C-alpha cells in the first residue's frame, strides 16, 4: 500500500513525475483534471454538476472536488494505493481527504514537494505556451497562477510538514535525475517499488 501526494507549482513537472512515480510504485496516478474529465464523460449526476460548473467558467467548489476524489479513490484500482496530483489544493481539501482516509483506516505515506525556483517555473510555462501555441499563457497569467499556488496550495505543505511526511525534492534537472531523487526519498521511508527504474 503506497499512498502519495505530489505537490508543486505550475511548471514544476509534477504531472510528468507523478505518472512516472506512480508506475514505479504500481499505483494509479490520479490527477484532478483527469478526474473531472472522467466524471463529465461518465454522465453521472456528479459529472453533470461538474460539467455545468466548468462550462460556466467557474472553479469547482471544494465539496464537489472532494466528492469526485472520494468517488475515484473508491474504485478498485486505487485499493492498493494511489498518487494524487492536484488534490488537495487547499487546507479545506486536506481536511476532506483526512476524513475520507481515516474512515478507511488509512493515511498518506508521503508528500513529494517538487521545489522549483519561480523564474524556472515561469520559463518552463512560457516555453510550453510557445511550443503548444497557447496565446492565453502570457507571463502575467502565469505569474497570477503561481501567486494562487503560493497563496492557496503552498500552505498545505505546513500541515504535512507537521506530520513529518514531506520530502522536498529539487525539481531542477533531467526527468531521470528528478525521478531518481524522488524514488530515493520514498525508498528511504521504507516504501517499495514494484518496477525497476
């Protein structure tokens, strides 16, 4: 059983690393974006609710986000563990996740904090916007997203630091170097990989 959370600002590479680390430890990588898309395509009552919120251009409220996550974590493939990416996004969602996991007599094993200097995040996101032709990803928009992360998401790390489960990983380097750092930190906690690097 390996239950992980990966946290980092936009441009830190957490989506890419999350998928790699989940494969290494034989658990599903569960990202909020993927969950919302699955909920919407699944056409459930919850999915319809999410769809109408997204189509209105609004942020999905904590209660609805948490309901989508609970639904996803209750599926069979997550019974042996999971890696969460993008949830919890704020301290309120931490409480929702705690309540859900405690109800199953579970807890997070580790929180991977991908640490990347702000300038590096902005450079990576600007490059990605150019490569993908995303004109909406201006430096101003990117800076605003990073400010939201710093204001809302970064404080959850304080909660997890107090529990002694945060591994701060240098997020600068090649994909392989960063993945190796994460794996080494998790193995130092006694977590066992199911795949070879």
